[in-house]
């Protein structure tokens, strides 16, 4: 029997605590085990300076592509559950974190309600999201914004560095 996963979603991963590269790799495994979903691809790891609150360690970032039967809201809740399982604590905006999972894109949906906005706001301005996204989906279109790679070209000065495997 062929399993059908009708929705494609891109998820951003980030960590800057407790061996961030290991946390992101563990998060790939958690996404691979997500119910009613399958992990299709994930990017390399990227090192970036923190945004917003600068007095913290650099981040390790990545992007994953999953196919899923979950609705966008259910997927968001599943991502929040994974963050919780990893020990994520939300002390203040842009605080250091053991794991951050953001739903970037869900099919070509443009949606905003309390707690869920897709495409993720400001993703088109963030090299740490765009570089790994373009790595695994070079022709990705951000609904309402255009090609992700065109936005990445505008973010070249943000100091996003691919981490050696």
C-alpha cells in the first residue's frame, strides 16, 4: 500500500544551547518520527549570529521538508510538542534556546490567525532560513513574496556559514 501525504511543509530548526549541532540532528530524527508525516529532506547545518538579542551564543540552523497528512494547525502543535520534549523554555523574545522549530511554509497557504502565520513572517529577510531552504528546494516560492533564492541574494551580508559535515 502506498502512503499518501497530501501536504508539503518546510520547517526551520535552530539551536544555540547544549551542543546545538547535536540538538538539530536529534530534531531531524524527531521530525522523521512525526505521526502521519514523513521527512523527505533536510539541509546541511548553518552557523549564524543571533538576531534580536545579541548577548548569546551563535545558532546552528537548518530546514527540513516534510510531507504530512496533518493540518497546518496540527503540525504546528506537533512541532511545539517536540520543542517541549527537548526542554524548550520561552524566557523572553529571542532568548537562547535548546530547540526552535518554526513552520515556514505549508503548501502554498497564506494564512494568519492567533499562533499561526504562514508563510512565516520575515522568513524572506533571514539568510539563516533562506540558505538552508534554497539548498533543499532551489525553486521554492514563498507565497506572496516570490522565489526564495531571489530573497537569499539580498541577504548575503548576514554572515550565514555552512558547517562542515
